C-alpha cells in the first residue's frame, strides 16, 4: 500500500511537471497582439495610422508609403498564428526573418502576402513573394476574418491560410530576424497574434 501511494505521488509530480513545461517552456505561445492590446510589443516603421479600436489593431492610411509594426525581438524557428481582416483592396503582408528592421521589403524578408488584387496573382494572398507562388484556385482574404498559421523551421517554410496549406517549400535565404505586419493599402486589422519559438 505504501509503495502504491509513493508511485501515485511520483506520477502526480511528473504530470504537474509536464503541464508546467507546456505552459512555461519553449513550446508556450507568446501573445503579441490580444484584441486591441499589444502595439507596445512592436516598433512602428513608416507613417501608418496604427490604432487600437473596436477590439483590434488596425491601419487604414499612411502619409508616407507602406507602414509596419515590427517586433522588438528577432526570431529564427517558430510557429506564428495571426487572425487578420483585410478589405478587398488591401495590400498587406506578414514579413518574416527581416534583415533590416528599419527598411522592411519583400527582398530582405520572407513575405506571406495579403494582396487579393496583386497584378501578378501567383504571388498574391497565400504566397511567399518571390519564393513560393500559390496555385489555382487562388485564395482570397478580402472582407472577412482569416487565420494565417506560418511555420518556419530551418529552411522549411510552411504557410497555412484558413486551414489550407498554400506554401510548403525549402528556402535558406534568411535565417533569423524580426517579424513585421504591413499596411500598404486599404484597411488591415489584426487580433490574436501569437508566436511559439522553437
């Protein structure tokens, strides 16, 4: 009886330890934007009118071209989950492993695009610009809430939009860097932005 009680206590301790590791370990999700909260987790680059309104972080205009919210931390391997709403005419994107945090563009970062009306639609919404095109039927994000689930692990890049894998590619151009949320045109809204570094 005494041995059984000892075994049960050991098992309980192990289970508590495992649940604590899941909550506090490297696999725990870090919330960057929670509804309207979280702008202070980012540096603002450009002249966008980023604001926290109606339960979201959004931008609708800029006085000087594209504008970005750039994470203060750099990330290499991670899973990123983002809920976003884009107007039909929106030009936006999620920029990953950015090399120059003050000069964000699709040549020095990976860009998971949000751009339904892109002139070359193969690198539109769901694609990684210059790296991985999307195929027919082309995904559309305008006028609704969407979920991007993006995993970068070494050279393996995977983009899932609303439960559908749109990119699964190998590329080793960029190894680490901040993440940036873009306003380029139209209206873009973000909520529930979470990252799990590996």
